C-alpha cells in the first residue's frame, strides 16, 4: 500500500528523529573523566613511594609546583625531598602524563559510534527537449561499529589501564633513580673531603722527604716513593672531584633543574646513619607478585589480548557492514525512498588468518607474562641478597674497620711521641686511616643504594628494563 505524501513525510521525520535520539544516547554514555585518569596513577605511586605526584595541566598548577620546589631547594636536600622535587619538576615525567589524555581520547572514541557518511549526487541532462535534474542522496551508518561497540570499548579500557600503569611505572622509576642519585651525590661529595685529606698528608710527607734528602739524611729512593704516593693521591683527588660533579649533575637532571638551579641546592655533609639491623623480608616474592607494576602490566596486556581475540572472532566473517537511509529524486518525477546495505563478501579470506594471528598473539602474551613473573621473583631474591650483603659490609666497616684504624692511629701517635717511629710512619698511618674511612663511606652508600633497589624490585619493575 502506498502512503499519501503527508504520511510519508511524517514517517521519514519520525525515523530521522529516532535515529538522532539513538545517536545522542550512544555518544552520551562515553565521556571524559574529571581527572583524566591521573587519580589511579597518583594512588599507584603513593602506595609504592609514599609521595603523591601532581599533574600540571593548568598555569596555576605549574606555578604552585614551582613555589613548592623553591621552598624545598632553600633547605639542605634529603632523599625524600629530592624525590618530591623530581616528581614536581621533571618535565619528561609531565610529558609522560600527557599520554593519559591521548589514551583517554581513544577510550572515549571507542565508546561512540563512528560519524555517518553522507553521499550526494546530482545529474543534469536533456530529455525530449526538456532539461532534467536527478538528485541522489544517501546517509550511511557503520552498523558493525554499533554491534562491536561494547567489545571495542572494553578493549580500549584495558589499553587505557595499561597507559595508567606505564605512567605510574615511569613515576616510581623516577623516584627510585632520584633516591639512588641522591645517595651517590652525597657519598661522592663526602669522599672528596677524605681524598683531600690523603693528598694533604701525602703532600706533607713528600715535602719533608725533599728537605731531608737536601740535608743528606734521607735516601733518594725513599724520597721518590713518597713523591710517587703524592702523585697518586693527587690523581685520586682529581677523579673524586669529577665524580662529585658527575653525580651532582645526574641528580640535577632528575630534579629537572635549569642551569640557575643546578647550584641552588645544598647536599647534606654525610650519608644517613646505618640501621643496626637489616629489615626482614619474609614475603618479598609474594609482595612482588601482588604489587610489581611490570607484573600487573603483563597481566593487563594478556587480558587485553584475550579481549582482542574475542573481538576478532565476532567480526571474523563480516569485515565491513554499513546500512543507511537513501532517497532519490528527479525532475518531474516522484521521490524514491529506500535503504542500502554495503557488505564485503568473504570470497578470498574467511578470517582464518586474523584468528590465527590473534591466537598466536595471545599465547605470546601468556608466555611473556609467565617470564615476567619468573624474572620478578629472581630479581627480588637477588636484590634482597645484595641488600643483606651491603648491610653486613657497612656494619663491618662501622664497627670493626674504622674503630680498629682509629686505635692503630692512637697507638702510633703514642709511639711517635716516644720517638719509636718516624714522622713518615705517622703520615703513612694517617693515610691508611683515611682510606679505611673512605671505604666505610662507600660501603654505606652501597647499602642505601641496595635498599632503594630492593624497594624497586618489590614494587616497580625489572632492574634490567625488561618490559612485556
């Protein structure tokens, strides 16, 4: 039955209105979050470092961060304040946070139906001496996108969570690197002072030897030995001074400081004291399996791959399916209404290649996740052994080597006062005492570095940069 023109126009208007309402409903359920997904990144970081990072998207946020950094730089740095400055001031970290916005845009786009396409055609000609115009109009929607919308949105949600964990991993890694750089810079600065004392002792010994040779009561060979030690001490001091500059500049880079800020901070005079006993980590491996970000990332990657396999199966035999409203009108003729469907026929590829590829990708993700877990457990055991060893060595130097060197020095001073040893023996003992203290500083530095690395091995990622 042919509807009258008024009824046809009413039905067409109703159809268009229903279509518009459906489009609004679909797009309304996909929107951007209030924090851009950064809240999860901040929580993951705080749980692992105790510090809360801040994303800087507005000028007032950047200004507040700059004021806080200036306040922290006005006081001698600590490991915790160094980490806070790095999280506030490192521009590379803020660039990583910008990836959250990109990933969220992909997530929102996946929750919205693709824009329809409008086709319009116009033909003009002359028939029986009369000019005629034929107009062809079509509005086409991607129906397949609507059918697979939930699965596509779930897949993008998994990818968005991956980006969140990658941002958290970058933040925790920066905190770890900053703590290690802080301890190395403090130790290098402290060692410069001790190497300077060795050089001063060697300089005094060398000068005295030259005077005694000139007086004729000291052998030339003994004088050359003192001179050789002085030359070696000078070289060691030069290397130590450069090492202090290098470690400080590495800390400057991690803190994100400019040339003006490179000299704006003060390091403490010495490393923190050694704890009397190392921390016990009975559940270190279990903690790593539950909290290590690279393990969580590998799991999420495997889950996302599994969902991608489900999406591939859903679209295996229909690659492109589009449907839409179409009408056609010509001069002097009644408008023709209808619809069209565009379907890609699987004549040459039935989708088996894509299914096989997805299954292979999933198995690859499963095996990589298992390998990440194996590596994580091994690295935690290795890091804990390094931590216990570093503590034992630092404790040995603190309680045995340094006190022993001090007692030897005191005894030699008594012997020198009793004219039982020469001044050269006394200076040589002073050099050995300083060398023992320097070794103790290095052992203490290694302890704090190992402690930081253990925390990273339990909560962050592979020490060797292996990522799924």
